[in-house]
């Protein structure tokens, strides 16, 4: 559980590091994550903190993120190197722990997997992943109205619908898809079929 003073302090830090549009998105994710935590019986301050720090490494270019991972001994697999847009989440989790002093493994993992998802996600991981997709400044995805309604009713079904939409979109674009995303999609599909 994080105190309001620390959350406010990190809001100011994120405001100084992120461009205004990214900062606005970050505040939206933090707010929606807190709202989803209230709706689904999870600690609100943990969700708020994870949402606030989810893009804490997003201001670095992809080549710099890869170099920073190498410098700190963070091993990136072939998928992550082929889809470097996911690396900000990996390095962001490292920063959350080593720069911002976050010790809660669930908060760190929520930051780590907010881009790809993964099989067997915790409630907080699902909350942050979904909040990143549905927060108020998002407007492009055709699934948004459905996802925004589902998010407050059924996290697993919402995850499956978002992952399905994401996989379909990336396939249409001919973009490489990280295996964590594919495994997450298959996991939620199987979970919901039971």
C-alpha cells in the first residue's frame, strides 16, 4: 500500500520526464487502474502506483532502452528484440524497482507485462493492462466501447477481447507479435472455454 504523498511525488517526477501527451495518458491509466481496483476488490494505491509508473521508461528511444537493458544485465529474448516496442515495459519494471524503490513484485510485474500480457496474469497485471488500453485519451481502437464496459464486469473476458483485437490488428499490419502476447491470448481463450 502506497501513501498519497509518494504517489504525488511520483506524479511530479513523471510530469518532468514524459512529454505532455504521454503524461496525460499516464494519469489516465493511473486513474482507471484505481477505479478498476475499486470495482474488483484490489488495493487502490497499488493499482494507482502501477498505473503511474507503467510508462516510466517510455521517454527513451528503443535503441537506448536496449542498451540500458544490456548495461544492467537485463537479458532480452529474440522476440523482444524483434518487437522492441515492448522493451520500455521491461526496463520500466527495472526502474520501478531500482530507481523508484518499488518492492512489491505484483506492482513490478504489472509494469513489466502491461504491453504484452502473459499467461496466468495476476489481478493487478490485468487491471493495468486493461487500464492502459481503455483510459480516457485512447480513441483509436474499435473495441474501446465494449472493452470499457467489460472492464468493470469481467477482467478475464475483457483481457481475452483486448488480446484478440490486438493479435488481429498486428497480424493485419504484418507486425511481429511477442510470444507473451500469443501465450496470453491462448491462456485467456482456454480459461474462458472452461
